[in-house]
C-alpha cells in the first residue's frame, strides 16, 4: 500500500512540476509580449510629447501674430486719421485763398501747367 501511495505522490509531484514549468513558461511569454508592446507605446508617447511641444510653439506664435495684427490695425487707423486731418487742413487752406491762387494750386497738384 505504501508503494502505491508513493507512486501516487510521485505522479502528483510530477504533474505539479509540469504545471509549474508551464506557468513559468507562460509568465516568460507574457513578459516578452509586454516588452514587445511597451516599445511602440514609448515611441507613441515620445511622438505625442513632440507634437505637444510643437502645438505650444504654434499657440505662442499665434498669440504674437494676433498682437502684431492688432498693432498694425491701430497704426493704419492712426495714419488714416492723420491723412483725414491733413486733407481737412488743405481744404481749409484752399478755402481761405483767393480764386486765382486756388486755381493755380489745383493745377500744380494735378500736374497740369498754367497757360
């Protein structure tokens, strides 16, 4: 009877040993699969980081360009106001002149000659 129990115990031990080896192999396979998946993930994370930095730079450039645009619009408005003021001064000056002088100034500005 002890011989049979010993044989059963050996068979169980052998089965458990095989199971342990299978689990060890499975663990190694899973670790290998994980390392295969981690490499592309790291690459994607790196690319995402690069895109994030580029996007941040574009945002900063956009803000700077908007400020520059606003500045240019203000300059154009100021120049327009100066031009209107200058034309108004010219019109006032012309209205104060006597008729012959107006005519000669208008001719000069138009590029025509007085005959």
